[in-house]
C-alpha cells in the first residue's frame, strides 16, 4: 500500500532556526555595545557580552550569498554590514530587515564603514555605497574616517605581544593560527583557524571565554547519549549538554589526552574506534550499543566489558533504543533484540524487495519507520506492511536519515527534510529556501521541541512546533 499525502509549505522565520556554521576559520570580528559579531565563511555568530550566550546566527537564509569575507557594525544606523563572495548585505540583527547589494567586483575583500558611506575595496580599487540611496560608485578613500574590516583591517595579532607566538594551543597541544583580532575597550576578541573564537582581558591578559559550537571540519555523525548530544567530526568530538546549554570538546579520541567519564570515551570504546569505524551509537548510563563498519557491539561500564554480538560484512547504519528492545539497521536488514530476554531476530523482506537494506530508523508514538529503497517501510494498525512515500521522493533512492518525536516524523531525502504529522496526515518541507543551510543532511535527531540536523555546513537546530497549524 502506497501512502501519498498532502504537502504544506513553510515560510522561513529566523526565530525558528539556530544554524551553527563550521568554525574552521574566523575571518572577521566586530562589536556593538551589547554583542560581538564573529564571521566565519558560512555565516555570522552574534554573541552576547552579558552572559556569553549565543543570541543568533545570520546565514544564507537571511540573505548572505556565498562565503563571508568581512563583517562591520554601523553604529550610526544600528545595522550590520556583511560582505560575502556573492553580495553585500545590510541587515538589522533585531528585526532581520535587510537589503542586498550586488558587488562591483567579485574579488572585493574589504569592507569600510564611514559616516555616510560604506566602502568596498580590492587591492587599490575602491567603491562607495551611499547609505541613504544605495548608489554605488568608484572612489578613493581620501582622508575619511573609515573603520576597515576584512583584508584591510588595521588590527594584527602581532600588535598584542601577550599573544606571542601568535598561536593558540588546544588541549592536545596542537597549534592553531590566529586569523582575526578585534580590540573593544578593555577586551580583545581573537579568532583562530580550527579553534573557534576567544575573549581576552587586555588589562590582565587572561583568557575570559571560548566559543566553538561544533567540530572543526564539519560533523559526520550525531549520537544522542544520556550525557548529551554528541557530534563526531574527522578530528574532534563535541558534546552538547542541553540542560546546561554547554559545549565540551575532545580530540577524536584515538590518540587524545582525555579525562572524562563519558561511556563513549572509555578506553575500550576508543580502542574499538581505532580498529573499526563507529557509525552509530545509543545507550543509557550503564550500557552503550555501538554499530561499526564491521559489527555490532555493546559496552558495559561495570565491569568494563565490551562484547561483540555480530560480525557483519555490511556496515551498521543506525541504532534505535526503546525501553524493551534495540533495533539495528544494516545493509542486510533489521536486527533486533529484547533487552531483558536477550536473543536476536532478523526481519524478513516483508515488501518483497530484491534488496532489503535499511538505512535509518525513526520512531513516533505510534510507529517505527525504516528507510528503504523507494521510501519508508512501516506497519499499519493491523500489523500489515506499508510503504510510505514522501511527496516528490525519488523512488530509486532511500531516505538519508530519519528521526521521530511524538507524532512527527522527519525524513532527509537528499533534497530537503520532509516532516510528517501523523495526527493531521500532512507533510511539510524544509529546504535551503526555508532555513536549512545545506540539503546534504548527514544525521537527524528530534527531542520534544527541537529538530537537530547535521550537514557539511555545520549543525542546525529547528523549532518544529512552528510547522503545523
């Protein structure tokens, strides 16, 4: 039975999204009286001075086109100017009202804020944008009072001797190049390559705060474990604790210096990760289930034992942990076990497909859904199998990731995220026009309010309660 259901549209609102672009390199920093604006190629972070919290981010959904090159605060108009490879954006961080200007030259790499004009520069060529009319004309800077950002910034790391040798070292003693500095009164903002952004006191020369928001180089896997939400990158793992709204950073563990009680960082789990690639994880405070490219394992903290349950020729794609059972998705089908009674079951090919690979699992209050070629396999109230096809889905493909919460199912199709409301029997689409920073979704997780998404662009969080009426 095929279920083809109605599709609604969603209009982007920046209040619903928090996108965290990868902080591979901080390219520019500016401040107003209350916040700092930290630019990375994928967008701009707004960080509160009051408590160090992340207020919001500004990304392509807000009008940025291409990679960000510079950001500057205009105190006269209380507006932010963002120079990217595709446009110059003038935006209010408070209302999100914005206006976009085409670049006079695609190589423009510097942004200057003056009283009545914004200047753009590349090499010895200059253009001015009149603030009131938006007229762009070629010019020379002359003797105007201009605050420069980007390539022509007057601030260099070498201006601050206490930063010598102008490198910052992480917990693994790896050096990171300083890429941007911005003094603001008695404070100094320092951006790096691969280590986020720091705030220093210029009087004490002491480090006050550090922000990074996710693994450097992007997120490859996301796991929800009892101690938080884990994001695994190529060279780093990051744990986010929703209760404390705090981030912890660990080098991808195999040669790391680690002092942490997390199960996923225990030595036997790290040794497994050295031998095989850990692709999925789920667990509680005492038992951790692990799926690799070669098998299925469980790790017990007491008595510190790791057990291999299956040796597989195909990789594990996903693990769903329920109160009584564990379900493991592999290229050969679903393997399940009763958590109390033990024993293992292999699901048969109920839809008579020639290749019963399962590539993800998502569960709502009513059903479990399995990602298969052609759509989603589930079972109706009588136990009969059904194939659910999201609107516009490519029948020759399989969903890339699944997540479920309450009566909502989230499906990454490769072009967008389709959200299904079981109660209303309606679909809505999230795509790059409605806030998703990249359609190449790698993993999904949903709690009672937020949908968490990982893509090559970074980490995103979306308030899915805004979707349906």
